[in-house]
C-alpha cells in the first residue's frame, strides 16, 4: 500500500518545476544590480568601461524578461528543458558581461554559481549537472579574458596567474559545494513532503473506512421504507397470482428477493450498531491481538508477554493510527526475524508500553542514526531486503501523533522497538 501511495524517490526531483514568476523576479533583480554596478563604475568612479556592450547585454536580459512577463501568466510553471534553457541564457549573459569587464579579476565573478544553485534547488539532477559543467566552462573562459579590469585611468591592474588560478579553483569549488548542498536540502524537503502526504492519505483511508458503517446504516434507513412498500405489494400479488401458471413463479421470486433485501439491510444495520457499541472501545490485550493476528501465518513464531494485571488493563478508543503503526513495526520485525518475534505489553498506573523485539541481525549503526526518516530502505548494508522506508516513517508519525514516544535500539538478540504512552492517553477512564 505504501508503495502505491509513494513516488519513487529516485525520480522525485524530475517532478519538481520552477514557477516562471520566481525566475522573472530574480532576473529583474539581476538587471537592477548589473545596471547599478555599471553606472557606479562608469559615472561615479569614472573607470574606463565598455559601456555600449555592457548596456546591450543588460538590455537583452531586460527585454527577454519583459517578453516572458507579457507572454506567460504569472502562475506558469516551466518544464525542466525550458528552465534549463532560461538558466543557461542567464549564465551565458553573465559570463559575457564578466568576460568584457576583467574576467576572474572582476569581484562579481562568483555570481556565476547562482544559476547552478537555482537549478539544483528546483530541477532534475541531470539538468543541474550539465548546467554546472557549462558554468565551469564559463569560469575557465573568464580566466583567459584579454580585457582588463576597469580601474583608475592610466593604471593597468595585473592579476598574477597564481592568484587567477586560485580564484578559478575557489569559484568552481564553491559552485560544486553550494549546488550539492542545495540539492540535498531540497531533496530531503521533497522526500519529507511526499512522506507526509502519504501519511495523510493513510489517515484519510482509515477515516473513510470507519465512516462506512455510518453510511451503511443511513442507506439501510433510507431504503427501509420503499422496500417495505415493495414487500407489501409483493405479498398482495402473491395472494392474487400465486397459482397463476404465467406469473406465479415470477411473483414468488419477487417476494423472496424482497425478503432477502430486507434481511441484508437488517444485517448491515446490526453490524453498524455492533461496531459502534462493541468495537469502539479496545482493551490493550485486544489491541495487541488485533495487531498480531495478520502476521501469524508467515513461519515466524510471535510470542506475547503481558506484564500487569489483566483486570486493570487500560481500555482506550480504537485508533486507526495506533493499529497501523504497531502493525507496521511488527511486520518489519517478522520480515527480519530468523525464528521468533517477542511482543511485550505492559501497563502501570502511569504508562503503557509495547515492545517489539526480533532475533534478527539488528539495526546497523548508520540506520540507528537515521531511523524513521523517509526512504531509509535497509537495516544492514549487505541485506537485500527493504522495509524500513516510507512505511516506517508513516508508522512513526502516526504513533507520535497519538502521544507515543518511540525508541529504536539493538537488544540482546536483535532489533528492539519500544513504544510508550502516558496511561491517560490510552485509558478512557483517565482521559480528561
């Protein structure tokens, strides 16, 4: 079920899209910043500057931005190829502007990493890698720029080759680090968003299932009156035409089917009321048994240990999130166990605790550090089985929403997961 709800996290970045309005606003910021830099350099500092080529490059960016603003609505989202093309044009425009104004000697040269960072945060990985490669080519071209840095008239500022090489390395390494960091942060945010969405879908599904009884009762109530009328008419027709050779058999069939419909509606109403009265409250022992029942037929022994007086066990309201969460933890234990899984349910006057322990290989140290994150798929690096991914994240989230605290550790013989609640949250007698 979790696999059906979740997207493949390896392809998750391919589904992200960049809003055109966001890119347009960033471009206007670039146009304003470049214009201010040119004006200050040429008019205030009065450094020799190729003013016409600089103005043409800045104007071309502004014209393209104006065209995009007029042509597309603000809510338009760019496809990955379109976003790659626009970010590539931004990179080319900035590279050309820096090339004619000193190359790597220009203090604004590190800005070449900005399009790559934007792509890393919002576009598929292949597009970002290609754009980063183009940025490296651009930085390399700037290292060989023949145009001097605008400086005081009569003075030529010469940058030593060693310093130029250092600047090149600094910009390239900064671009790579910033792009990778941005990509990882964005990827984790996307994974978390997808996992939380899947959690909400699980809760909605369980809620819808719990509402079916009420809908069935309402349907039975609404259909009761017309069905009773049909039954009365069928009885009258049977009395009049029961022995008729042409219609007698059909009338008998109509009468029997109307009675059958009444029996079905009666059972639906009864099941709904029984569910409401007898299944709404769930003792701790019944909750554990309901969680364990689906996992007994997989060749793994499941042993239940109860600590505490059965007469004083907590009785709480049925919670679909708790049932799903404990069921997922038990399923993982069964998957990784060799022969046996032990479930310990204990309760005191202050707390309720459920511990699930298997006799498998346990959690590896790296998994223990990241346990509960979405898309953590293996316990051990050499294990080919999955199981500690989105489902565990959903289970952990649902149990924590119910007020539980979870602890993952390695026990004496395998992995151990402890789930603990304050008793007030699990006992209707103590709930406020």
